[in-house]
């Protein structure tokens, strides 16, 4: 499963890859004309003990993030990786976690969790 989530009001694009081969992720991202460097075929290699990895592409595709999963994640793994993405994004836009910014973090968390879980449910219903 591949899902691209672009936020309508923020410089934010999240690429969610479930079960993708590393070279396929690199190929997909290398199609973006705004990239600052080419992603090698093994850039997104997972170690055998990894079930999920999250990348901030700030030095190659600013505002883009990748969540890579070996298989469809459980809710705990998904929420863990979503938190990493939100923390990376908020650093990118210079919004530290404070009492005043907490609602923005919570909004992004619910926005991403809803988009991703809806898409996973569709794929599972299709038996993909």
C-alpha cells in the first residue's frame, strides 16, 4: 500500500509505504522534480528486526516525510510512528511543543491517524 497525504494548510507531505521494496520507495520519490539529491536503491532498507521506520526528508525533499512499514501496522506501532512524523514536522515549521501549541499537535495526530487507518481499512477490505 502506498498513500500520499498532503496537508491542505501546511508544508507537509507524508508518504506511507506498507510492504514496499526499498528500491520502489526510492523510485517513487526520485520522480519528484524538487528533490535535492537522488535516493539510492537501498536508501530505505530496513534491518531484519525493524517493523517500521520513519524518515524526515528535510535535506532532500523539505516538508516530506516517509513512514515505512513491513506489513500493516497495529494501532500502537502506527501511533508511535505518527508521533515521530508530527514531532519532525513541528520542528520543521518551528513550533515547539508547549501548552499553547498542544492543540495543533493533537489536530495533526488525529488528522493523520484518521487518514491512514481509513486507507488501511479499505485495503484490508479488498484483501490486498
